[in-house]
């Protein structure tokens, strides 16, 4: 299995009655590690109570702390989700958090040297400091770049999206983000089949995946398109927080293992379908991982 590294935000999702560790890059790499027993993470946290809690969690779960930077000036990131009637979260995300100031240092350089596939998104690039670090990694040769666009609030620009697409070998985004990319980049009438193919061709993307909640996902491969959905009974649906990150973890693993698009889509959809049955993005035990470990070997 090729080594995977995620770079970007780690934060707390703060609910009225509890808080849960999250951030798309962290959720992604947490799943990857649970499923494959490998994976590195690069981020930055505050020298505060939340930061200490993150360090303890990472240690307890076997993560290397080499890529975790401590910021004495900026606080650990937090996000406050509000669930819609469809149980889809809208996020209020604090700015100028520690993960906005990730530095490119010798530890980051060493981790990237030993990495085959790098996961990144847009949120951690909202600030010039972390953006510079992430885009410096874009210059690395012989690496696979997995972009999960993850547009949040107004933390994006046409230039940033184009830079991400130019770097990406694999692109995952949801249906709304696909329409936004079309509006910003192609500036054409949207077509659910032709538009993804045009984006794929324009930016030399090898694999493009569009998720659309309960409507399922479409994966555009080299010569084939896969469409798959998992129907979750309404009484089993808890929330959709982190479902896309779960999907991304299997998407990435399957791509690196050179599975066909049908297998990738089926297993990624089923795994995400299990995550929507729990509170928050990360399971409280390893039962779901034990079930899927046998399916990804």
C-alpha cells in the first residue's frame, strides 16, 4: 500500500452539548489509518486546552506527532455545525486558527519525501501562510495529489480552485461544488455528464468523483463512469457529518490499489453509509473498520 499523507485542518466540531474532533483532512487520514494501519498527518494546533486534547487523542491512536506543529499565538480551530431539516450540516468556522499558519519545515519536508499520495483541500488554504506551504508541496515530482475540494463558506477564490485542479490527479467534490467549478472555470451551461468530463480533460485529472448525498455518487474514470447509491432508512440516519470524508478515504485507497471504478464506488458508498448512522464523523469503536478491512485487501 502506497503511503498517504493528509495536510490541512484539524479542529473541534463544537455542538451545544458536546464537542467532537474533526476537520476533513484529519477525518480522512483517521479512516485511512484505521483501514490500512498507515498514514501521516500534517497540521498545526494551538498551545491550549483543545490542542492538548488533540495531542492526547493522536497519541492514543498511534499517530506520529512529527507533522503536528504547535502555535503559541493562534488557537486550535473550532467549527460550529447547525443541522438542517435534512440533517445536513452548515458550518460556522473560526478564522485565523492555528491550522491557517502551517509552516513548511524540515519535518514536513521529510514526511512528504516518504509519501506517495498527498491529500489536500481548500479550507486550509484560505490564509497565505498555509496556502504557501501546501502549494510548495504541489511542486514535488512523482507524487499523487488527491484533492477533496471541500468548499466552506466564502473561503475560496477562482484562482485557488484553479490551482487545486491543476495539481489534482484525483478530484472529489459534491454536486454543488461541481456547479460552482463550472460557473467559475468553464463558464458554460452545466451538464451533469459533459461538465465533469470537460473539467477532467482541461486539468488532466485521472479520476473525478461527484457525491450527491442520498442520490449517490458518480465516478468518472479513464474510460468508464460508475453510478452508485446506498439507501439509508430514515430511522437509521443520524447525521451526514463526515460522510464525504469517509467516502474519500475508500476512494483514495481504491485508486492507489488500482481498483475499477465500480468497486471503488460501491465500497466507498457503503462505508460512507455506515458513517451517517453515527453521531459525528468518527466512530466510537472499530467495528465498521473491521468489517471493511476484509473488503479492501
